[in-house]
C-alpha cells in the first residue's frame, strides 16, 4: 500500500497531521531540498504533497525531477491561480480557463 507524505513548514504539514497522514516531514527552508530527496527515495511513498511557494526555493534540477516524477507523484498546494491553471491543463490536457 502506497503512503502519502507531506513535506514543508510546520504550519503547512499541521493540517495533514490532523487529517491522519502519518508520513509527515516538517522541515526548515534550508533543509527542504534534502528532505524532499529523502522522501523521493522512499519506495513506500506514492504521493508527496508540498506547498507551491516552497518549491520555488529548490534547485532547478530538483524541481524538474519532481515535475517529471511518476513515483512518487508530487502534488503542490497553494500558490497563484496561474499555477492551478497549468496543473489542470497538464492533468487533463485541456485548458478549462480558456475563454472563446
């Protein structure tokens, strides 16, 4: 059975902890990259939830690996509407926000 992991600041992961997610990685910004690499190497983890604003601080190489990763799948939460638009477009192949 695949696990869900939440990675980020203590404030971000608190809600996931309260929801019963056990694989929680509260980390300081300076340790975020190392923590994400550690979670990526855990074969039991199938989904990793990360705040969109925190991903911006990561190296370009790690961000690219996260976007391309199919195991685990990375889900970003938060951020701006444009990011949500891109996520929906990537997930279903259609730009639902496009008018006309």
